[in-house]
C-alpha cells in the first residue's frame, strides 16, 4: 500500500450498532428534486445526451459568476486532480503540498511520475512560508487543501494572496475546496475570487460532500485556458455521466438548502468538538465536516476500541484519528467512547 494512503481498517465486532464515521460523507441524502432528476434522466440512458457536459458547465458558470470557458467538469474532484497531475507534472518535476493533508496526493503524483515535497504543518495549519521556500525550478504545482483534510483548518484570503506573491510564474496553485461549504465564510478564502485575479490559480470543487452526490462522481475545475487546454483533449474519455450531470444541475438549484444542511452539520461538529475538549482531548477547531485528534501513538488501539463498540473512525498510525460528523446518535456514541478510552488508557 502506498505510504500516502496511511490508514488502518479495523475489524467491527458483530452484533453491535454500526456507525460509519471514517468516510467524509454527508448524513443528508440527495434532495427530492435531485432524485427526480436522476430518475428522469435514467429513462434516457440509451442516448448520448450532453456527452461533454456543456449544460452543466453553463449552469456552474452562471452559479459562480465566471466565464463558461473557465469551467471544466469531471467524474469527481479526485479524477480531476489526477488529470491535473498528469498534464501539469511528470518525471523530473515536483509538487509541493502540506502534510498531513489528503492522503491521495502522493499516489496521484506517483501515477504521473512526479515527486511530492511534503511540507509539515505548523500546528495544524499550512506553513505557507515553508511551502513557498520549498518551491524550486522543478516545481510545477502547489496544492492547498482548504479546509485541510484531515485537520479541518482553513486558509483565509489575505494569507493566500501573500503566498501567491512569493511564487514564480511557472507554478500552478491548485486550491482543493472539497469541504468549503461546511466552513464559516469569514474564515476561508474564496478560491473563485482568487482565480479571477490570478491566472496561476485553479480551483477544484466537488458535489460529493455537501451536495450528497458521492457515488454519482461529479466535480469541477475553475481554471484559465493554459490549464484547461490539455484537459480538453482527453475529456471524451473522462466524461461525467448524464445522470450525474442532471443531478448536479438540480443540486445547484437547491444551493441555499444545501448550505442550511451544511450549517446543521457544522453545529453538530462544534458540539462534538466542545465535548472532546471538555474530556481533555487536544483537537483543533475544524471548518470541515470532520474532526482531528492528533495522536503520535495509540492510534491502532483507539481505532479498534471504537470498532469493538460499533463505531468506525479513520485511524492514521503515528498521526491521529479523523472522525466524520455523522448522525447525532453516532456522534454521541463516539463521544462516549472517546471519554471511556481517555479514562482507561490516557
């Protein structure tokens, strides 16, 4: 297993309640109009329909207030990031990103034959000064994950602007905003605004998290033509299904309701965070739909302890535990287990 995917899979005891808190899924199912769009489009699955996703890109451009030619849809943000690695990097190039961050980045770089330069977080946040210092003539891409998975910290607008000022023209800055809808708008930079002002900025977003379309696989890039041009040549082979396109358009139409659901998740996240702090855990405040418990040791034992009681969390040996905010009863179950574990083992 690639060292970028550093997580353990616990064995869940039989006959226990099961709470899935290791995957960053939303607890909110797709809205009724999204389901209607899926069913309606499925009836014409034998037709080509909008093969290259022009309608979805037009809807996204109108929603975001950008030029349609700056929007590029793909089968999930992960697939789009892999395409960026393949077109922007390669052998004898580097990609700079913070660590720990999304565990797939090193694998994507390896798939493209590129090397990653992992810059340790300062506390739980990106060390932008150190990341800028790590950029060399070999660097082709810098990744900023905000909110950062797994720590949940976010980068604000001014910090990214200062960071951009330090970077050379040949570097593309990819802002991964998979979890931005769960964040306080005042605490996080708007990647789209940064894109408008700087041709080096590319923004990646997804419908998998806040919109609840995880298994349909649809995401999008907002970037300038130099970044998008090589992607267009392979678009016919990395298309978004017609069902996913229509679901995404319907979800965009319900954006305000989706944001209200995200706010509910954020309230539950903050409640769980306060409980963990009261128990004595160290846990950074999060802007995502998950919380991070840093642990240099004991990760395997804590993860299995939770699994023995029917709660599955994401354990990263030597680093910590990431727990996704789930249904209130799941969050309560995890909080009780965290308290019992701390009393017994910490």
